[in-house]
C-alpha cells in the first residue's frame, strides 16, 4: 500500500524547512571561515613581528661585528706601526725559526729589506760553528715561555760578525700544535763600543779632574803662602804702628809739659803774641796726640783680641762723661748740642772706657761735619734688653752707596769742593770694632742735605732685684 501523495501545502512546508536548514548551514560555514581567516591573519602578524625583531637583532649583531672588525683593524694597524717603528730589531718566526715578520730595525741590522727577510730561516744568519748549538737551544726553547739574554753570533750587513743578545718569547698558538716566537734583538757590539767610549770619556774626565785638582792644590798652597805673607806683613805693620805711635807720644807729652811751663809763666811772662802762639802750638800738639792715640788703638785692634774690662756701668753717667770731653768743640764751632736723658738708675754690662771712647768718636765726628749754627743731639733708650744710643746731626749727609764705606779704615768722605778735614779716618772703624767686641754694633743712616744718624747698640744685663730695664725717650 502506497502512502498518499502529500498535498501542495505539505510539500511547500518541507521545501521551506529544507531551505531554512540550508541557510543555517551556510551561515555557520561563513562564520567558521571568517574565524579561520582572522586567526591566520593574527598568526601572520605575530610571525611578522617576530621576524622584525629577529631582523633588528641580526642588524645589531652585524653592526657589532663590523665595529669589532674596525677596532681589530685599528689595533692591527697600531701594532704594525709600533712594530715597524720600534728602535730595536724585532722578528716573529715559527717553531723552526722561519721568519714570518720583521720590522725596519731588523732589516737595517741584517742589511736586507724586511720583505726579503720573510720566509728565510733565522739560522742562516748564525755563524756556521754556532748553528748546531742554536738549533739545540731553539728546540729547548719551545718548552719555555720566555728565554732572556740568549747570546748569538750573527753575520749581518756587509758580512760583519756581531754579538747579538736575544730575548725570545712565545706568542699565542696559531693552531692546535703550532707556536710562534717573538725575537727582540740587541746589537751588543754597538753597546760595547758605547761602553768603551764612555770609559774613555770617564778616563779623560778623571785625568782632567786630577789635573785641575793639582792646579787647585798648587793655587791653594800659593794662596795660603800669600795669606801667611800678608798676615806677617799685617803684623809687622801693626807692630810698626804701635811702635811709632808709642815713640810719637813720648815727645808729644814732653812738648805738652813744656807748653804748660810756658803757659804758667815759670820762666818769665809771655806777651800777648807769644801766648797766642803757645796756645796754637798746644792745640796742634793735642790734635797730633789724639791722632797718634787713634792709630795706636787701631794697631791694638788689628794686633789681636781686644782687652775689655766688662762690668755694670751706669748708662746716663757714662754718656755725660763722654759729652764733657767734646763740649769745648761744640762751643768753639758754634754747634748746638742737646742731650735727652734717660733713667739714671739703669746700667749696661760693658767696658766704661770703651763706651766713652765710642761716644766721643761719634760726637766728635758729628761736630766735625756739622756747619756752624747746626745741631747735634744724643738720645738713648732700652729696646728688647738692648741699649740703643743715637747721635743725630744736621750735617751735609752721606750718599746711600757710601754709608758702609765710612766704617772702613782710613776712609774719609767730603763734599765736592770742600777742603779735607783733619783726622785719620779711623774713628768710626774703631768704634764699630769696640762695640762688636762688647756684643753690640755701630750703624749709620743718612740723607744728603738733611744729616746723619749713628746708632750704637749694646746688650744689657738685668739686675736680679733691680728696676725694669726701660727708658722712654723724652720728647725734645
């Protein structure tokens, strides 16, 4: 029995249902395909990114390799430059001694261009009788890293045989079983010649030094002999001064005695003219006696150590006594003198007679070079346990470059056009020597047209229970 034919409406419904199912499959297929395409695209993008990263890494590695190659080339060129310009001969050989590299100094040593040295065996430059020993030493060298001071007899340019000192070091392996050797060579012949030249120069210098030493010894002996002669002559001169001064003083004292007899009218009265003549003779006699005493003092100073009678002496009193001896000269010439006193209780450890002699010399010197109407003043004070006495005058002054000369014996300065004054030029040198003998000094400062200041310094000795040693200067 057959099923009944479906009606149209049922067929349509079936067709519609089939069509609907087909549409749903198509939609499902399309979605799957799109998802696959999306996944593939993302995969491709990821792979591309990885490729880009790998490309950047490869580029960076390539740039690093190029930079490394550039640096290696710089180092290679630097090594080649240093190798070629090295002052000592350098060779690089293989284990058998075949030359692989040679610098300019090596080419000059062997008299062969560096390019022609490459490939030659180093042993060909060794003397025949020494080659067997050289090969044995070369074989033993391979077991060591360095060999110093290897002495080799080598034949170099122009057929000369020289002694070469070699220092050999092994370089890094170039292959698993091969080594290279670096040879530093030094021509001992040149060094030996230099040493011989140095020895010859030393011998020449030693001979010249010895000759010069002998000359200096002869000169020194002559100088010592001359010094002894000068000292002997100086002693003779001092003895002569002392003897003559003594001989002069004796008749001068006699003259003074007879003059006093005449002045006292013992043998009869003198008229006015005779009395003036006697006074002039007396003045000349005193002046001459002062000069003789000055020369005698100088002779004593040069004859040896000065005899001093050191003691505590009152400063003010000692200065006053010295002033009294020069006062007539101030009055006679019309020079005003002033004294600025200090503490009368203060004392100084010195020789009274020598201190008075110094002050008399300075005051007499001041009045001599001060014009009538001028002034001379004396002041003293204590500074740092030192007595300081200053004598100022308003004389013509002394040039700066002549101040020290006035302390030299027999030197007398005078203004241009002026007449020479009396005296020996010994007062200031004697005064300085006496002050220095007592531990002090005499110095001078001066200005032309203004005057001079002579300063005496003497060390003090403080009393155990005495007053403080200070004496301010009273304003004048």
